[in-house]
C-alpha cells in the first residue's frame, strides 16, 4: 500500500468517526446519555447484564480509568450497580439495572426510526453497505481478534427486533 492510500484510509476513517460521533452525541443529548455511556449499557445488555470494569475496558476500547469515570454517572442515575466480585474480592462487578435496560431500549427504539443514524446511507445500494461492513469487520478482527468480533460486532440485544 502506498503513502497516498495510507493517508486516504486514515483521513476517511477519522472523518467518518467524527461524523458518527456528532450524530451520536446529538442522540446522547436527547436522552441525557453520552455515546460512551450508551455503549456501556449496550455492552452490559449483550453480556448477561454483568461485566467487570476490565471487561468493559477491553470491549469498549477504553483505558480502565476512563471506564471508572464513565460508570459514576450511570450509577447515580440508577442504570447500573457496582458490587464486589464474589470470587475476586479486589474486583468489582458492574450490573445493568432494570432502569438501565429501559433507558437503553428507549434509545434503541428511537434509533430504529432514524434512517440517517449513524449516517445517511440511503444513497448506497445494500450490496455496497454489506461489503463495507464485511471489510471493516475483517480489519477489526485482524486487529482486535475473533473474541472481540463475537462479543461486540456480532452482539444482539435480547428481545430486540433487528428487522
């Protein structure tokens, strides 16, 4: 791959991220949940409702200190509980509450109705969207591993209609 291709990949991914982040942050203001907090609720909901902060760090691609900072407001809102891990007294467990599940469902139901979230992609044929997803997932799998792909990219919320 030549330098121009590397540059274009970097700039395209960066620009796409900032477009996505802008839309996601707007959604977050609507529900008083930052994109990162929404993602934590999603990660918990797709992992039997309970993870350790270290697991959230790995799955969310954050530093552990960032996870700790992100958990405080979620706990204050009653969306999660923090407890001592029964098998590892020095570790904590983060558990999704009923209120947290309901908050996430409200966000997801709102998103389902938005054709332009995370981007307006209505101008692209479905075949191109599927190829884009496959390529992106192959790149992520090569860098983050199969376990990441299975736990995050292939995760589905229980009871959610994905059609």
